[in-house]
């Protein structure tokens, strides 16, 4: 089967959010409004796994709030999560990076975590 290319006249995503040092400090309302996430790129330069947690909230209490998305990123890897239809954050998008998947974990991931979000 041959590859084909179709021109699109409508942009799917209009915002690129880049955090070159995501840590266990919550980055709140990174879009400044509601929005839809289409792609999440993570570069984990640590020698251990990390977890990216995304919240549909503009204010997050890690000790009690449950993340909408929790994504494990293996040690020393670059990972890409593509959400074909997008994931809507109707209130706002906040994010944090920690070492453990449990809801209340706030363990620092170490250095070297870069995150890029493609959103609209």
C-alpha cells in the first residue's frame, strides 16, 4: 500500500507547552484556560521510572486530588503518547512529575525531565 498525504486547512493544535524541568511541584493551569491534549512527549533522563500526572483542575492538592491521567515513563527514555481524538481538560490542565504512581505520591523525580504538550 502506498503512503498518501492529505493537506489539512484547519490546525488540530494551537498550543505547545514546554517544561524543561518538570518536578514534584505542580505546574498549575499551564494552558491558561480549558483545552484538549493531543500529544504528550516526555524525555526522562533519570536512572529510574517516573510518572507524569495530569489533572483537569487549575489548583491541585497532591495529598488528596486524583489525577485524570497517570503515565509511566521508563528510565532513560523518550516516550510519546498520542491521543487521536484528544483528551479534554474542561477546567484547566495542571501537571506534576513524581517517582511513584500512587495518588498521593510527591517524591521528586530527580533532574532531567522535559515535557512537551501539544494542545488546542
